[in-house]
């Protein structure tokens, strides 16, 4: 615990009385993986020597609880009951697994990342050289609130914000119902203590999905890489599939860093960070069946999503274009025409610029390729 209480940004005056039902953790059971001190890692990612917490067959579905790091970190007091009480959240609406993890799971912010990941999941039959496909079937909000945080020396403007010598500014966000009564939007105060709010659509997704790195050294949870990890691609909502090259037997998959919404770039360091219950399907594509060399890419019902990663944003863009060319030539285009098509009709977006390794993702409409 810090010597003095952490600074908390003044909440909106419009804190909702209710909100969506709180999805507290249940006991472990077949098809459901809760987030507990025994099933999570905090600040690092599974490696090839880690023991799986659950095993599934290819094609099997699994419901996984995820816990947000925002509200449990050391600079927020590492006491989510006290922290969220300061924002007006009743204790019964604070997740008990977040409380338990904050109190018992070892974490060193000087050497480890902030993210809590649930797993690893052993997918039977997955071998190095294969590709693991993780399909997001459903994402349920576990509560009605979360945080966007900016920390000193981080974010897109590390020398400018937070202002006033502050080390961290955490802005609370809330969810609200649309005309149908379903929770459809998020909102935050326009200024500290203001009655005025700004509204934005909810787009829940998992910022971290990955496979274990080979060997016995766990990767830091912040920078993404060939293992996937903290990709922060906001398109990976329900209905999407992420493809990851398997590096260790069984793949040893994991998920975390849940978001209710994020803009491309994630410029302040974090976005609307809040916990999700994910229903996922894990499938294995054997190495001998791959249409192109193993690489990270994704798809939604409407889009092919190539991915580029590099510490240099320009190089991440180039890597993403090469990935896009690989996807198109595997579908029958030649390189020159694929390159021209991407210039005429492909869109490229900055996934995030705040995770040490920058990310760029492309958006290629499947409808454009209907004749291939």
C-alpha cells in the first residue's frame, strides 16, 4: 500500500444507480475457467514450461473470466474495494476475484507489466509450426464501470501528460442502456466533477490474446510479438478470429486486458479498461494445411485483418503491408495487383502506440475478393 491514498479523478455526477448485472466468479466447472490466483499470471505471459490450468480439444468452446488491471494496481492502492468506493461504487458491485488477485498474487511493477492474464489453456494436438485460431464467440460485461488511465512517461504524449506533475490520472467510465434497455454505450465526465458527459459506443474486446513463447522464460505482458499478447486490436470483438503461430506444445493460450471500448491508437496509455467474460473457441490449423507461412493475422465476418508489429511505427506499417500482400497472394492475386488494390481500397489503422512495440492493422473487405 502507498503511504498516502492514490489520487482519484473526480467521478461524473451521473454515476448510474444500477447498471448491468455484476458477473461475479463461479466455481470451476467443465467449460468454464474462472480468474483465480491459481489460474492467472500478473504482469507476465505463459512460456513453454508453464503448466496448463485447463485442457481442451480442438474445436471446443471455453468460457473464461478476465480481470482488468485498472483499479488493482499499486499506484491505485492495490485495494479495489477502497479504490472503487472512492468512485461511488458499492462494495457488492466490485468483483471478488479482482479483490482476491490484488491481495494475494505476487506482482512487481518495476519488472513486470500491469496486465492480468487467465490461462494457460492447453489445446490438445497443437504443435510448434501449427497455427492456433481463437474465435471470440461472445463477450459479456462483468460490471458497469471501468477506468482510462494516463501515467507519467507513458502514452502518446509522455512528456506532456499527465499535467501538473501528477504520476497517474485515472478517469472513471460508466455504461448506459440504449432504447432497448441493453447496455450499449459508455460515458465519462467532460471535466473533473462536471455534470456534462461525453458518450461513445461500447465495443468490447480482449486486448491480450496469445500463445506461450518457447522455452522457460516468461515474456513481459506489455509488448506484443509473434506470440500475440497485448495486441490491442479493437476489431477483435465478438465474431472475430485471431490466428497465432504455435510456439510450444499445446499452444498454452491465454487472454486478458479486457476493454469495453478503445479508439485506434489507445493514445492515453489505456482505454475503457473493464472486465469481461469471454466465450472462445480454440482450433488448430496443422502446419501442412497452411496456405501461407505462419504469421499473426485476424478476420471478422466482413474483413481480413493483417497485422504489423515493430518498435518503430513506420516499420510496423511496412510489416502490416507485407502481411496484407501475403493474405492476398494466398488467395490468388499477384503481388503487383495486390499492392495496387491495397493502395486503392485497403485501409490501415494504428492499433496502439503505447506498448513499446507499436501495432498497425489493416482492413481488407472480404466482399471485394468475392471472385477470387
